[in-house]
C-alpha cells in the first residue's frame, strides 16, 4: 500500500492503473513509473489531432521589473485548464522560461522538469488527465521597465517594455491597454506598405461609391488612414483611462519599446 501511495503521488495516475503497473513491474517503483509514463505517452499520441482551444496564458516579471515572461499552455476543455495539476504544470513551465530563457517551445520541451524532459512530463500529464495538452508559445521581454498583466483569469496575458526605469505604473497601464484594445503594431512605421496600400484602396473605393469629388478623396484618405492607425497602432490609440489622450501622451517621457499579447 505504501508503494501504491508513492506511485500515485509521483504520477498522478489512478489507483487501478497504479496497481496494474506495480504488478507488471513486480513491485519495482521506478519500473512502474516508466510503465505509466509509456501508457500516458501512448494515450497522448492518440489525441494528436484533437483541438486544444482552452488553457492558460501565464505571465510574470523578475524582481527588478526589467524582464518579463509569458507562456501559453493549451488543453481541450476549460475544466482541465482550471485543475490543480494543469496549473501546477503551467507554473513550473513559466518558472523554466524565467530561469532558462529558452529560445522557443522546442527548446523548452527539451529542458528538464522533475527528472524528466518537459515534453515527457507534459505527455505523462496528458495521459493522467485524459486530454491533449500542448505548449503553444512563449516569450521573454527585456527593458528598462517591464510590466505584466493577466486578464480574464488567464485567457489574455500581456508584457510591455518601456525605455525608462521606474515607470512601473505607466507600463502596467499600457499593458492593460494592450489587453483591452489588441493593437497589431507599436507605431505607424511598422505597418507594411502593402497593408497601407490595401487599406487606402478600400477607403478610396468607398469614397468613390459615395460620390465624393476626386479632388477631395486624397484629403479624406489622410484622415481615414489616421483613424486606421489609431485603431491598430498602440502608441496612436486612445488611452482607455482617458479617451482625450493617446497612449503616447501618458508615458511621462518614456516610450514603449515592445509588447507581447497572448490570447486564447
């Protein structure tokens, strides 16, 4: 019974599966763990084509707020995403992102977690829980000040970096802005010439259909493109706490250098 208890604590597998594994392993605890792992991985492989549209986006910053970390881990159902085991895995994975700063998801999956690779740990957890699980993406963001903001219980996670130290409150305000307004770009200069041309063409056709004189079209287009930038570019957006100001006006002399927004 003591071995059975240990095996359950180590793997999270059910009582029946643990007893079968111990019988198969002739009482060898490590061999039983390996048997359960293989079963879990096999079960996980069978789920490869399932959709993982739920999960958690987790974010954090380091102690001096100069580096931020984000990870998105997916499950099939919200019920699993709210389970203790899933959330414990996400917390451990985020800590690895913080300490090891892997370049991408593949690099993270190859790291060690609790004596196994992150990939094997995730596959084993998938077998125990009974759903396909996946790490979708991760990010590490550095700056003079970095803020992290989690919204809707982990359905949206944001990191924002600014170029002046000590701007924690301003950076957090901008992170909330990013969560709410979902900008595509930081500044208008980042919008590609192709996208600009496409938008102008759409607006031009609309204006011609409205019967606007050709001489007025170009002038109206300038205004419409300004409106477009105010929707898709963070620094040009109306500030959510004061719509009489733009985001670029509320940073107290600082500039946003980068942002990350993960959303389920």
